C-alpha cells in the first residue's frame, strides 16, 4: 500500500475530499483504480476500518475484474480478522494470475497472521523469483522460521537476503538479533566480517561487528569497528553511543562522555543517553555535572527510576539529604521492588538517624531477595546503630539459616557476640567462619580493630592459621 497519502501541508489527498463530497450529496461516485487505491490506503492507514471496507467493496462493484482492487479487498478483510474470506479471494485471483508475486506475498502474510508458518513459507517461496525485492521476501521467510524457533534456517535466509542486497538493514539487524539470542558471538563476528569483505562501506555491518566484539569482551576491536562506521557515516549515533558505552566499561569516563555527547541528535528525546552521561560524571565524582544530566534525562522521561536514584546519590554527596530522600521515594514509587533503591533509601535514612525507616526498607528488600548477604548485614547494622544488638544478632542467626556457607555473616555475628561478652557463643560462630574462609577474618579486624584485644579471638585466629 502506498504511504505517500498526504501533501506538504499534511492535508488529505484531493480524492478523499471529492469522494466524501459525492457521498454526502448521494451522487454517483466513480474513480479509476489508481484513485480508489489512494482512498482505500488513506482510510486504512488512519485506522478507519469500516470506511476502508465500505470503500473497497464499492470499488469492487465498479471494477469487478481489477486484480489490484480485489487484492486490496483481501488485504483489508485480513486486517479485519476475516482471513478465510481474504484467502477465498486470493485463490480465485491466483487461478487467473498464477505468477503474480503480490498474491503469494499477501497469502503468506495472512498465513503468518493465522500462525500457519509453514504455509506462509510456502507462499513466500513462490513469490521470490518474480518479486521486485526478493531480498525482503527472503527476510519474510526468515521471520517465519524465527516464529517456529528454527534459528539456523532464519540465519540461512537472512544470508540469502544479504547476498542479493548487502544494504538490507532489516536482514543485518535480524541476523545480529539471532546471533545474540543464541550467544553465537564468534559466529556473529565471522558473519559480519564476511559481509564487510563483500561490502566494505556497509555502516550497519561495521556497527554490528562492533556489537559482536563487545559481546566477546574485545573492546579495542569494537572501538575499531565503530570508528570505521563513523568514518563512513560521521553522525552514526548508534556507533557513537556504543563507543561511549565501551569506554564506560573500560572506566575511561571522560572519553565515554565525549562519545555520548556525539550520539545526541538535535532534538534528542532518548533520555538514556543523558542518564549515561550523568552516570559517568557521578563516577568521576563531579556531582554537580552528574545531577545536571540526570535532570535532563528526567525532563525527557520522568518515569526513569534509575535516573531518580542517580540524582539522589548526587544530592546525598552534595549534602542535600532531604532532596536525596525525596528522589529515592519517587524512584521507589515507580519501581516498588527495586532492591537497589530500597537499600539506597535505607542507607540514606541511616545517615539521617532514621533507623526505624531504614530497617523497614531492609525488611522489604529481604522479602524480595532473601539470598543477598549484604542486605542482612546492613539490616543488622541498622539495628546496632539503634542500640538493638540483640535484634541484630537474631537477624544474623536467621541470615545464617538462609545462607549457611556465608563466612561474612558468621564473622559479623561473632563480632556482635564478642561485643556483648558472650565469648563462648561467639567462638562457635568464629570457628565456623575460620573453617570456611580464614583470610576473611582480616575484614573483621579492619572494621572492628578493638577485637584484637579479645584473647579468645586471638587464640582462635592462631589455632586455625593454615
């Protein structure tokens, strides 16, 4: 169907005005086949299905032998969910024009809609030889194999499409998707290198080669691939963005920022780019700049919970604790099960001596993920800060039951028990911790140096020394 149905002033084509005027006046309506196509396409693309059906039925009554109009009718009926009626028309048309690829393509699309993927493949295969763009027909066949979960066949037909037209971006991106889905990173690299050998100026091939290198951890090679893509198309924003992403992985945040900035279009609406810039500045501890870009991100998308969290971190670092709490509460309202947000909010409450609220956040986080040791440890710490050492020990007992092999929990509970003078009980947990991970006792000493004054602790350290 033609998509060029509006003029420069974004007005409907003249045929629509004339057609609707004649209908209002209840005058006989006649248009040739081409004009009816324009009218049908206009209503169809505007989603006015009843008007589309009425118009196509009227057009058929005037042009009874027009295969073009009958084909349109089949397409419209299929869109209305009347696939079998549409197929009846197409079978009749096929008997008259057996080599018309549009008929087979339409049948293929209908069978696909009906989830009869093998029949869809059969019809698309009929259309290949006579189709104007056989590479896109091969893409359609590939999609049907993808619907069936046969990714090897999907890739086979995408290769056929690219042999005909190496510039078929749809085939390139679909191939990249399949390789990623199947974790075929080496195969992906080989595929795009071969494509580049045949078509060295394919921006999308170089770009997807860069993505393949990222997936295999070959970051320097990914930069090289993105640089080639940018050399071919200076403003290839996806390459700039992913180049920045790789610099971020490599902790080269100034270069990452520069690349992200180059990825931003004139009327950029994608908030994620500004989020990543904010994240880079946050890691460089430039919290004013970081907050600036998090705010730009939120101007684009105020439902971006991670950006609210990032802004909260900046505010906290800048001493604006009340603002930090407000932003974290906003983030949590967007994603109530976000464990990172719950823990960050709990830590911020602790910095404000609001230990009861901190404990509440830790409890919620543990309901979501009881397997995370740091939540248990921080929850216990919040209790200790509030003077509830017995409760802290009880929490760590429960943590030990959930995570029996976690030495950090055993060391921490032994610390709290030693502090309460319960040496015998503390020794039991300390011995178990030393057996699991002797070296980790140094973390306990670093966090609580006074424990070296406890002779029981020192004796056990010596006893279990490897």
